[in-house]
């Protein structure tokens, strides 16, 4: 099982919060390049990074499905 960001949803939330992707990356402790890879689905956030994302966006685990998607690896 792989957990990926819903990049489009994150962009909407950041726009509502008037926060740039670079500022968001800084706040969660990620580089802007890594953040770009997360947003495009090239990379997937670790459990620690998922927690930081929820915290910075002021969301809790009840909002998990809004900003993350679970991909089945078929194993």
C-alpha cells in the first residue's frame, strides 16, 4: 500500500490559505523540489511527513481522505 498526495486538492487548500507551495514545503520541512515531486505523484510522503502536512494545514486524521489517496501495489 502506498499513500500519495492529492496534488490538486492540496493546491486548492494552499490557494484558500494564500500559501505558496514553496512556503508550504518550508513549513513541513521539505525542499521545494521534493514538494514538487510529492505534488506530481513522483514521490510519496512518509508517515511523519503526512503528520506534518495535516498539522500545517490545521487538519486532523478525519480529513485524511481529502488530501491523501491510497494506492494498492497489488502485492
